[in-house]
C-alpha cells in the first residue's frame, strides 16, 4: 500500500467546496483538492429522494490523516451529514505519491 488516499467529499455549492478545499490544503490535511463544480446527485435523505447539483471534491492525502481530515470537513461543512469517503490508493506514480506525502502533515 502507498499510504495515500483519495477522499471524496460533496459540498452544497462551489463556494463552499472551494472554501473547504483551501482550508484542507492550507492546514496540510490534503496536498491537493480537485473541485468539480457541477455534480448531479440523486440520493435519499429523510425518506425523500432528492435531486440536486453539488460540488464534488477529490482530496489527496496521507491515509493516516483521514480522521483529522474528516473531522475538519465536518466542522467546515453546511450539511448535517457530509459525504467524506476514503479510497485507498494501492499504487501510483512514485514521484506523485511522494509529493502527496511531502505536502501533508506528519503524524
């Protein structure tokens, strides 16, 4: 395993997504966050099927930082139950994975 993860986060608006992304990078909880402004989401919430546009964030971080990152997203987020899902990176470009590790907090 590489020790690196990609974390999926959805936000209500592009502004909220950029604010969360910037904070995660500034605090070295993520080396990079891609912000995709228009993700069409269909989901069940409080027994209703919702259909909305959200902003999707892809945060690259050390796997060991997931709990801190998740807690920070919850503090910054407008949703009662924000999506914060970690996907482990099994392998990747060695220079890129090293860059992610170098640009995030040490444990």
